[in-house]
């Protein structure tokens, strides 16, 4: 058999068609670069397909806050935004106790300082905003500009926009290896590129060519969705302890998180578990999630759970994504990475794309790139 013909050379070759790869590829094309994106399965089939779709500005880490703020502004500016499933439902960060209510004021101050409005609702105002919540809750912080979106829809629309703008999107096209001058495809083709971006989520460590292992580790999450009850809840409801669950490195954790979907269904989350590669749903864990949900929404047990699924978040040791130039790679293709977005990749994909492209084009970065730089996590292999 003759060797397959080489694919045409491009300015940028992107590996991975999740929301992060799609946002980066779309942004590069919008900046006038020729772009080819390669996805081993279908666009949005990885962690992006499993996500809850909460576009939420998290404030505990200033770097995460800066990236999320940038990203939310870019989502809203994107031409495709009007066409994708999304709702400006806002978030209610729920305080169970007076101590949590006091802590929420710190959160409110941080969000407001970042230009992201947040309003304290006392117990009575909370009941009026969400009558199905338990009556003994202390109050909640309402963050009205957070959104709910459909993750795979975001990725697909970005890929469609990329195609429409003359970019190439190849699905069912696994990349076998990153090479000095571009990519080697599993079907034997070679793709010459000026820049290669590794955005393969949890598969990134396997393809990575940096000087030390890439510390991205799958963190399993489990979600469940009910039958349709339009208006049953109105906001994304999250317990204030959620961030401890997300930022902690515990082997397993559960935090209450519920969302009204555009279909009228109620989406319930969420769990976090390391070292469980199986896609199987864990019934005991599901029971724990539902128990936690009933603490906040006592009548949730009356709804039918229609589907339960799992996905793997690409997690890093410090909870921040890895965005930037891969050190120590010889070239001529410049090697870049954008991965490790854990449970916030839908929120931060657009900001990631902007930051990466600023670095690639030598522009002044929109935000400080240092907190996301790959070198911070690269320790020499023993
Ligand atoms: C249960 C759960 C709930 C979540 N909830 C939220 C939420 O509410 N809000 C939020 O912001 N985020 C949420 N997330 C996180 C979010 O889903 C991820 O951070 C985000 O999807 C990561 O996107 P990605 O493009 O980096 O990875 P992925 O979506 O995994 O994409 C990587 C892609 O690379 C492809 N690939 C792998 N190897 C190759 C190869 N060799 N060649 C070509 N392609 C390859 C894969 O097929 C995959 O499609 C959640 C995640 C989970 C699991």
C-alpha cells in the first residue's frame, strides 16, 4: 500500500475537539490563521458531553476568577451565543447556617470587586426566589449573571463556525503522535503545522512531549436528570460547601448542585472521585447524592430520575488549567497545551482560547498567564 498523502500544511493543528480545543481552534481561525482540528471521536464527546453546563464565576482563587470573568465576557460576545442552548438563570449559593451566611459576604465582596454582581438573599427572600427549598436555610447569595448552557452544543457550534470560516474539522480522526514538525495521524498521514495545540483533555498526558510528565488526572463525576417539571426550580442551586468539594483533593466527595434545564428537567449533581476509570454509575453514590439533594429540596424524591451518567474531569494538582507553550520541545512546530480544566472547562474555554492565542501571536495577554503556565507543575521524572 502506498503511504497516505500528507494533509495540507496549516498554521495551527489542534488535537482534541472538546469545548477547549474547539474554542481555541475557532479563535485562531477568527484571528486569520489557517487551522485544522482533529478529534478522535465526535466533537464534544469527551468530558464536554458529560458536563452539567453551569457557566459559573468561581471566586476563591484569583486566577480562576480572572479566567472565568474573561471567558464569560467572550462567551457573551461570540456570534454563536444566541444560537446555543443557554439561560441566564443565575446561581444561588445556599447557606445552611449563619456561619456560612457570614462567609458568603466575603464571597459577595470578591465577586463584586471583580465586576460580577452578587446580592444577599435572607431566608425570606430565598423562600420567595425558590419556594421548593427547605424552610430552615439561612439564605443565599444570588449571582445573577451566571449561566446554564449545554456543553456539547457549545463545542458543536464552535466547530460549525470554524468550518464555516474555512477551518478544517476532522472527526473520527485520532492523532497517534505529536511530531517536531506537526502531527502523525493514526491512519499514517502527517500534518505539517507551524503550531500544535494539545487539547485532548484526559488523554493529553499520553500525547504530551514535555520534559516531565503532564500531571493531569481524571476525576470522575456522576450526574442524574429527572423528568420534566418546567419552573420547578428557577436558578442553578449550589450549596456553599461545593467549592470545598471541588478544590479539595479528597478521594470522594458529594455536594448539592441542582439546575433547571431548558427541557424543564432538573439536573442533579454532583460527585467527585479520583482513581475510578470505570464509566459505571455507582448506585450507592447516587443514593448519597439524592440524600444530599433532599436536604435542600425535600420534594425532589417525588421526581422521577430518568438518566444517570458519569464523566471524567481533567484535574490538575493545584486546580488550575495548564495553558501555554510546552517547554523544551525542539520545533520547528511550536508545541502548546490547553488542558486540565477540571470542573470549569465549559466556563473557561473561551478565556483559555484568548489567553493561548495572545501568547501565540505575541500580543499582550488579556490576563496574567503565569498562574496557568505549564512549567509550574512540571517536576523532573524520578
Ligand atoms: C460530571 C461533570 C460535570 C461538569 N460540570 C461542569 C459545569 O457545570 N461547568 C463547567 O464549566 N464545566 C463542567 N465540567 C467540566 C468540563 O466538562 C471540562 O472541564 C471540559 O469539558 C474539558 O474540555 P476539554 O476540551 O479539555 O476536554 P474533553 O471534552 O474531554 O475533550 C478532549 C477531546 O480530545 C479527544 N482526543 C483524545 N485523544 C485524542 C487523540 N489522540 N486524537 C484526537 N482527539 C483526541 C477526545 O475524544 C475528546 O473529545 C464538568 C465535567 C464533568 C465530568
